[in-house]
């Protein structure tokens, strides 16, 4: 963290640099930095929204977390990605591939300072909300983190203390309360529509975002605070009964991409670059099995059928099929082209036991059963039919052409969505943390909002989605399926967890990772992931190397507070 403070301070006097030509150059850089960076808060506000949203949404291609969630397995991977969380310490803090202390939080600090000086307190409120998006993400990866002193390098605080996770949550609750208070005051200034690229200056939506984010954080930390003597039920009830939270797709805190360049496009686009991010990700067997069993309409939107399935047919054949308006050419390869052993792979059942998984011949929906070398699953060689390149395995279901796009209403950098809020309310109501509303309504609204954000229409479900121009399902019929419908039993929490897990596919893998660690649901996630590894389920990220070298005293204190070992199996405060 010391290096971070030097960047912000723009001076190396504490490192022993004398007043020389080098020092003059440093002073010149500091002057330039102040002139160009500290201008008007409205400009920094735009930058902050983009940086926070795009990076948070990047969790959809975070490979270790994808596998820890059991969403995707990597085509070319030679080992368990989730295991890397045990062995790899990044150089710097990780906020989905960026260092939040030199990027997002730094910009938010500038917004706060400038907006306060300008008396544009609505901009301060938005900065507070975004700071909690970043702070929540970082503390739920690592545990104790620098927060209260994190961005004070310009005032000389070069060695920030690590706040306890409890303190971080308390600070975030206060920041969000303050944000709601400011934005509710009609006299507060700021938040110009042309610079608010998320909600176009609509304060009511920022208030809903703040309340929903606070509710998320309170659900995450409820049991920990209860053990510490603070019951969050009253504050949660106030939000739930106030109805001033995300409740429609239009409320979603998701930023659209412009699509005009690779840098400004959806994470999995194939217009620029190699396209490897798109082709290498294969849904796990365990995800596809759940979706097939439910005939879940989201499967037809997010995924394409296997393009080179192994077939019972005697000769090779091809056909074009249309799903959700996109046409796919499928080539069927006779099973006689494969050795018998190549039509069976090693996999796991839902309890994590090793099983043989035969290839379902002529199947359109086939998930990867094993994270080890997915590229050659169901064939020992990449030269056999059904492979496209080192980064693809067309025998296995891939992502849809919709997901290959550069931008669009379904392809966003998501921070939080209304469907998640509904599932949080359903969980809280089911557990008796709130008394407002009822579990069934929250739960079914969560499913409905998840369908709507993928532009699935409610109507008469066709006999098949093959040949469709759009995906249509009867929502009420879906809710009534035995594996979906709530019945008032203990199994209801499991059903809520499954539906929330499905709803966050491709939208919020970061939240899904936190959810499994705090609830242990869906139960098969941990059982299967750990069965592929020599480690237990990864409960946290290792602290960055930069902290252990440049902020050692504070780092050592943080490690000591969690038992003396900076390891991935340690349970942070909210998980204890």
C-alpha cells in the first residue's frame, strides 16, 4: 500500500530522494496531476461509474470464481482453476483485474473532495454508493482490508491500517444511509444527467440501488452481527417495508457497453481479438443438468447447442437450427469414429463421488463433467472430429451467438439487479429476519425478473424452442414445477438458492461466490468443486504481495487477527 500512497502523494521524499532534477520532475508531475485530475466532480463521476461497473461485471470471466461457482470449466485448462486461489497471491489488491486503491477508490476520493468543495453533495452520495460496491467486493474476497484510511496518502498516511471486516461493514452501512439522506433532499445539488451514465441523473434509482446494496450487505453479515450483539432485523425491515428498492428491470444497476471498440465492448465479444474468452468457456455438466431438468428458458438464451455432437448415426450429417433468432450449423459425427473409451469421461455425482459419464449421443445440451483438460474430453486427441481449435471443444455446449455480441440490453457490466434483491428478500423472509411481504411472492418475482432481463417473454410456451425467433415460456407453469415450487418446507431455502444461482449466471458471479460461502447452497457446488482438488473449498483470496512487503506492520497485524496464517481456508468474519 506504500507504493499506492507514493503515487497519490506524487513525492518520494520519504524514500530519501533529494531535491535534485529528479525531484523537480516529480514536482512537475504532481502539478500536472493536480491540474488534469482535480477539475470538476462531474467529470470524475462519469469515470468512476464506468470504472466501478465495468470492472465489477468482469467477474463473469474470473476463471477461478467461475469454477468455484461451478458455472464454467475452461477448455484448455490443465488443472483445477479454483485451486489457484490457494496458491497464487497477486501482486496488488484485486477488484476483478484492477487495483481498487490506485484506480476506482482513488477516483471516488477525487469525486468526494471536488464535490464537497463545490457543494454538489449528490455527487458525494453517488461516490459513497460506488465506494460500497468496491469495498463490499474487496472485503468479501479478503476479509479485513484498509478502508477508513485507504485513500489518505495525499495527507501523509502511507501505511493504512486494516479495518476489521465488521468495521468495514459498519462504515458501508453509514455511507449508504448518508447517500440516501442526501439524495432524498431536494435541495442537494449535483448529479447532472449528462454525466450520470448509469441512471441519467434519476435520484430515485440511485436511492433504490443504495437501499438494495445495503440490504445485500446486511444479508451477508446478518448472522455475524447477531453473534456480535447487533440485530440488523430492524434496518432490514425498514427497507423491505419501505418498498424503495430495486423491483423492476429498469432499476438494474448495469452499465451498457458502447460496442465501438474492443475496450468498450462486452467481455465475451468475438468481433475483436482472438475470441478465446468466448470459446474456451464451457458450461459445467452440473449447470446444464440443472437447466435441462427444469427446461429452463435461460438455457436457450445464454447457450448454444453442441455444434459437433457425437452421434448414433452411421454417417456424418449436418443441419441448421434456429434458436432465439440465431442460426447454428450442427455437424453430427458418428460414434464409430471414436474409441469406446473416448465416449466416456470421468465426472462427479451431486455428492462429489467419482462416476463415469457417457456421452449422450445426438444430444444438443452437453456440459463438461471435469475441469481437467476440457478440450480433449470425450476424445483423447484434439485432431478428432468435434474440435475446432485448442481453445474450443464443440462436442460440448458453448455460449450463444447473443453472448458473442459487443453490446446490447442483455450484455452489461452488472453491479446489482432487481432479481437479486427479490431473492435476498425471499431468503430474509424465509429465515424470519423480516416480516414484510411473503417468501413466495419475492421468490417468484426474482425468477420473473431474471427471465425478463434476458428478454424471455411470458406467454404460451411452444412445444420446442428449436426454430424460435424469441424465447417464450409460461412463467406460472415454470413456478409450478415440483423442483421450483415452494411448499413451506425446509427445502424452500434450497430452491431459493438454486434459482438465485441460476439468475446470477453471466450477470454476477462475484455475488454467487459469496453466496455459496455464506450459505453452503446449492450444496452440490462445494461437494463437486472440492472433489476435483486436493484442497478444501477456497474461502478467501490471499493478501497481495505488495502489502506484505510495503505495508508489513499492518499486514502482519491483519494476519495475526485471523489466526496467524494468510491462507485460503481461513473463514472471514461474515463466514464464521
